[in-house]
C-alpha cells in the first residue's frame, strides 16, 4: 500500500479468481459513449470517445461493482483522513465502469464539491507501460482552488467562456508544475481525497485493441 495526504493505493485488491470473474462481468456490461446529449461528464471532445455504463450505488450495486463496494466499505475507517467519516461526511458510494480505448483520455479537472473523495479500480487484465492511461494528480497546492472561479459573465459566448477556463487551468497547474502519476496496474485501487485536480493521460495507439477498463465512483456528501 502507498499512502499520502492526497491518495491511497492498494494493489492486488481482489483474489485472482474474483478479479477474473469481474473482468468477465464487465465484458458483458452495457457501455455507451460518454458524449451523449444531457450528460454532464467531465470529458471534452478532445478526449476521444470513452465509454461508460450507467451509475449505481453501494446500497443497490450492479453485479460488476459489488466486490469493490465490499472492499471500500471495509476500508471506510482507514480512509477517514482522505474522504471523511461514513454517516457524518459521506453517506453513499457510487460506481460506474469506463472503457478508454486508444486515443481517449480525460482532461484536467477537479471533481464536484458534492463529493468528499473519489476512487478508481483498474479492471483490465493486463497493461503495458507504453500504453498510456496514467492517472495524474496535481501538486496538493492546487487542492480546493477551483479554476472555474471567478465565474465569467453570463452573456459570454461559449468559446470565450471555455478560453477563460483553459487560461485559469493553465495558470493554476503551471504555478508549481509538478505532481504524481499512478500507473494503471491491473487489480489496483486508488482513493483520492476531494478537491485535487487530476487527469487521465490518453491511451496510446500502441494499446491496439486493449482498453483501459476501470470502475470508479465517488463518496457522496450527506
């Protein structure tokens, strides 16, 4: 296990058979492209064409999420420094499965303040270090500093609004300009404290038909 004030990393989370069963369940799960009308995902058009399942929660889990919910709830006490206390700070854990094929990733962003933290589990059976898909976490000096503020005028054109947001992102991330990378190692679980800027680096063409397959979700504030 690797731990710091920003995140905690658990390796070999599931037994070999349980991990194999999970990959089979995900192969049968129904995914759709994240760029759907009315969906509020963080992906930009430049992030390619990731796919996602529908959302579920630990009190009504989909079959592919049940084993990870068990792990997360069992670690609730150990995760208090990162995500707070169950029942006091957060009440429900969510989950969704994602697939990132070659050319897709996720731009820098900070999760909604309605979450005390986030988690991600790498569910692909194998991953090469040259295939990309690393989880990047910005320096802790960025925590809680929402680059969406100050809010632009309501009548500002969408392109101008996006340009201002990108300028703010650049200023914040370049201020210190360092951080961590977490390799998408199979059967690895990462829990991130709320408010930290992070990114998924694009999967490279070298991955071929291999998709960066993950389960991830949030600890929802009560």
